[in-house]
């Protein structure tokens, strides 16, 4: 087995893709974002309940997609739950840097999400890793109700 | 024994220099032929020879090189006409590919002839290139789109045809071979049915032209489209075939040089088809390269290519069923030289990434068939598509790699 592949599909990532955490409906969510990766057909429905102070009180997702998109969404929801708006925003930026730029060291605050660094060697797969985060970014900008995002810009 | 068994396919494979390479330290296995095929040395050398000796613009220069380029370009048109059984080379329009050919018909023919209430009949299995151009013109003209459904086994629901093919239908546009299911549609029958109610037919030959014998007059279609690059030719060149009287009735599409007879500041008169549809400098080298690809394919023979491709496809279908939790899509043989499948253990994108690390080029995703994927409730599939230079050993290797993938992901 070659090392790039093992770096991409580490055991933790495969585990989260097989048994995604926080997977399911969130009936009292204030914001719902439908995320679409048209180049692959990956889909995510992200539901977020923000507290009165703007913190992420609860966050769950449903959808279907490849191991990378599922694991990224699963790890993301675990990381974001309970975070303040400011903390969540910092994590969002840190994750985007992690998978797109050549930063030397990933911030420890990302925890297991750092395992997704392997996608940098697979440029076609970066969108898979980033899909759920783009959905969360949209959730931060949506006061309430539903919204949709796509990894490809619509005209 | 069929003649294809006597052909030295190994020697033919050696005509394709690109196949002799390692990808990620493993021998390349190229199974993405439905997306684009590889090019034999004969085609590559024809392109090089043209640029090294004859390159000039066509139909204008009164010098030696321009004459050579023009002659070679027009000879290629003649060659295409023979290859597909057209009545004359005037029925052959060079385009950038299948997509552009269909857009030309949708925009120029549809723009002139479609009215509110008219219907363009398509099928649920069309590639986006034979769907989106029709959506655009339907919106502009008020015409309506209808679709022949696809059955669970991947064939067209022909029993629905009578109720769909009503007198409002002005155009029936459909694919010869499905690029994700491999279904070979009964083109002759479909064209006859459309003709009986006075509708025109346009056949998308992209997946069939390089793989099986195709004769447009035997098929009985009015229009047909294909790309050079899916039949061992260069990218950037394609063909729109149209029966003479139909092309003559279609107004110009793009304006510019090459397609005019006289121009004043206020008014222009246009050449007859096919030149009327070829504004600007065409892909001269591409057309000449396409003719070289035709020469190459005809030396082997498409009937033998189909025999060989079919052997690969049947063998792949048989071997793939050995893999637990793998489900094949599409009808049984005879079918196009491709197999689409889904595996419970792994998503198509994980599978193709995994395969790529072993030097195996597969395609994963919706294959520009989003409505069809939705029809089958799938986010996408993995596809292995073959051409005559592929081997049974490569299929064995694919099965081995897919088995490893099951262990890796499950």
C-alpha cells in the first residue's frame, strides 16, 4: 500500500466515514444548509442550533458522499459543538488553510481534523473535504431558516 | 472462429505509445476510454507532418501551402462522409465535437423552427450534451421537452414511445450507446418511428462511432453528431452529419470569415452548407488527424473492434460479479464497451482514488448523467470503459485492485 493513500485514508478517517458521528436530524435547528458538490455528487444537509450568545449549541448532518466528505463532516461536528462563534470562525479558517495551503504546522486546536491534511496531495479531493465546512460557513452567515451552497459557483 | 481472433491485438496495442508507461510505479491500465481514447502513432505523426510541412490557412491563400492544407482538409471531409455512409461530403460539417454539433442544431435549427407547443423528445439516459442545449432553446422558443423513460435494466421503455411520439414532436434526439449504462439503443427502429410521424432525428454517436460499424443511411437518421477524440483521433474536432436538404434549411449559426459569399457593411450572403456552418479558421490539423484515425480504424475494421471490445466487456462483467457487494448497472450483452458499477464498500470517488494509486484509470461520478443517476437513486457510479488495445490481463488486474479496495474500505 502506498504512503499517500495511507495518509489520505487514515484509520480514524475510515472509522468516521463508516460510522459518522452526529449523523441524523436536528428537529430544533435554527439554520439548515444544503451543501452540494456537483463535481462528485456529494451532498450534505447540515443543521445547526445556535445559542442566544451565538455559540454552536448543537450541530448534526445527513447526506451521502465519499469517505473524505463523510469523515470531514463527522469530525467537524464533533469539533464545533459547544464552540463560541469566534472560536468556530477561527477553526473554519484553520481548516481551510490546512487542506489548501502549504502551512508547515497545523494548529493543534484542530485535533483529529489534522488527519485530513492528506487531501493536499489529491487536488481533486479537496472539495470533498471542504464541503461540510462551506456549509457551516454559510450557516454562520444565515440568521435563521434555510440556505444552500455549492462547491462550484453557480452563475 | 471469427476473424477478430486472428488479429494480433498485442501488436496493435504497440501502436499507442502512451500505453507503455508506469503510473505510480505500476504499469498504466487505461480504462477511461468512454471519456477519451488514446491516439495511435499514425495519428500523432499525421499531425506532426501537417505542421512540419503543409500548415497554412484554408480556402483563401493562393499559394502552395494553402492549396495543400485546403486539399487535405476537404479530403478529410470526404473521408468522414465515406466512413459514416453519408451521401456526399456536403453533408459533413466540422465542429469542435459532439457537444458543439448538438448545440448547432439546437440553436440554429431550433431557433428557426421551434414554436410554443412543439416538442423535442429526448431520453432519460442522455448525456448532458444532448440535454442542456435543448433546455436552452426550449426556454427561448417555448417548446417543450419530453423524455423516453429508462427501464430498471437500463434499456429504453419502448412501450411508452407511442404515447410520447405525438404530432407535436418536431425532433427526437437520442444517444446510440449510453455512456454510463452501455445500452445500445435500437436506432433504426427509433428513427423509423419518428419519421412516421414527421419528426426529425438526431443521433448522438459519441460512444458508438469508434466502436461498432455505423452507417447513417442504414440507421435512417436525419442528423448525427460525434467527436474525433473518442475514436482514436485528436481532441478539438468533431462532426455534425445532416442530410443535405436538412442542412440547407438551417440558417447560419456563427458569423465570420469562411462562411460568406459576399459581404457589404449592411448585408451578407452565405455559402451553402457545410461551409456556412464553419465560420473562422477551422481545426485544420484536427480534421486531417481525424481522417488519419479513420484510416487507422478501417485497417482493423470496426466489426472486429466490436468483437474484441465485446469479449473484454463480457469478461469484465463476469469477473466483476465475483466481488461481493458489487452491483453492475445496465443491460446484459450485447452492449457498449463499458461497465458501470456500484460497491457497498466504497464510494466511486474513493474507489477511483484508490485505483489511481495502483496505476488504474477508472472514472467515478455522475458521468454527465445527473438525471439518469437520480433515476437510479445513485449519487454516482464507477465506470471502466475499454478499447481494442485493452487486454483480458488488465481486467484481471482491475478485479484484483477492486478486491483490495473492498478490504481497505470495508
